[in-house]
C-alpha cells in the first residue's frame, strides 16, 4: 500500500476504535437497535446536508443506487444487527477476536472473486499473525464458554463474512461512477431505511425516558465521526488499496481502542497488549511486503 493509504487506514482505525467509547456511554441508557438506527440515520442525514455545501450532487441512476443498496445491506444493516444481537451474550474480548476474522474471510472471498487479489503466502501469513495478535490482546481466557454461546459466535462470524463480501463488492462502485462520499451516503441511507423501522418496532424508544446529554452526545459522535466521516475514508481506502488491505483495519481497531482507553479512561497497558500489538505489526508488515522486499534485496546484494 502507499503511504497515504496507510495513514488513512490508521485514521479509520482511530475513528472506529473510538466507537467503542461512544457505544459504552450510550448503551447504558439507549437500547442497542436504537443505537444502530441513530448511528446510521444521523450519519446519513449529515451527509445529505453536507453534499450541497460541498458542491456535490447526490448519486443518480439505477446502477449507482443498486450498488450502494447492496453495500448498505452487506456493510451496515446485516452485520450491525448480527453483532448487536451477538454481543448480548458474548464477552467483548471474544467479540473482538471473532471480528478480527474479517481479513481472513477477505483473503478468501477476494481470491475467489477478484483476479488481482489472489491468496499469497505472505498475505495469508500476515492475516494469521494479525488474528493471533488480536487474540493475544483480548486474552485467551475469553474463549471459555464459547460452546454455550455458539449461536452468538456463528452470528459474529456471519457478520464478519458480510463485511468481507462488502469489501470485495465495493470495488465495483468506481466502475459505475460512485464517488467515496456517494458510496457512504448511499449505503447509510439504505441502512437507515431498514434499521429505523426495526428499532421503532423492537425498542419503542418513544416510551423510554430522554437520554442524558452525555448519551446524546455519544450518539452524535458515533454518527458523525465514527460513521459518516469514517465511511467516506473507508471507500477512499478501498479505491486506493483494495479490499484485502482495507479489511486490515479490523486488526488496528483493537490497538486504537486500547490506546484511546489509556489516554481517555486511564486504562492500563498490559503485557498481553504489547505482545498483541507486536504480532499485529508483524502481520501488517508481512502483508505490506516492502520489508520482505528490502530484506530480499539486501540478501541479494550481500551474496
């Protein structure tokens, strides 16, 4: 990947890592499906308001809207709902480990669907190292009781497979003239159209007390920073670096979440976190390939 793609990927991981903080504040007062609906609904509304200010016309034509509708299903409505349902019974550490299977699915789906993104030993080895790093950071003790949470585990894996399919499917957006901001707007609009009625039916939020200012602020931050801005970055990285490289963000999100926890919540950095970060760094370096290429050139010159 290029340097700019890596920088954007790091920024995206910080935004999505911050989503854990915002959800943690909001979930004490707001039901999970309502959080998802507010997240995608407010984000979509913000982008609709921003388009005229940026001098950008909304997406037009059936091919463009068909493509972003599929992304809204694969990248938001389906995985968000599955993850919210799964996290009612799964420990957060186990959810993080299962979420980190996304690049592994991505390598497989891209190999089957995209000629330019075939599996290579370095790519597969890097993905496995990154997964091991997330597992180390979460702590293997969270795997206890996995059998009892088998349906939730399957739901998490189905969500990550959906994310992987979205990453690969999203490559075709450029071919139908969909800009990153259009892709973000379209998928969030479709997701909101699905999730808002679902949350209304399941949670009846109008019957609940008004959330506090802190919870409302968390919902706004989750929608604007972690969703609207984040998905514009997501589609920009997809165009620059491809589906498999984009999905590496799921390795970086736990790192960002831990660093933000240290800076904002005074959480402690444990040895397993350091070990996990080292494994993730090694995996990313292996997938990037530049260090291996440099070592190969050095060995060739020495020989």
